[in-house]
């Protein structure tokens, strides 16, 4: 989540709604992934933020070859 120098200022955080839009799923699905521990998130006040990298890594892990 951080770069080599440990600087988190370059990390892009997404809202639950942005992650849901990116994945083409409902916000409730993203909340379930966060609460089940499948998608790492940071709590900011009463809302959650997911790093763009974590969202992309989750999608990469989730690829399924149906053929």
C-alpha cells in the first residue's frame, strides 16, 4: 500500500461507491467484501476507503476461467 519510502501520500483511495462502480456491482456487495475481510479497507469517520491498488488486486485474484 505504500511506496518504497513508506510514503502513503501517493496512494489513491476510493469510496465504496467508486469501487462498486468500478466493479459493476452494488455498494452492498462491496460492503460485504469489506466486512468479510476479502477487500481491505480503511475506516475514515463513519465511511470506508479502499485503495485503488487493493481493488485492482481483488479483481485480479477473482478472475475465473469458465472455458
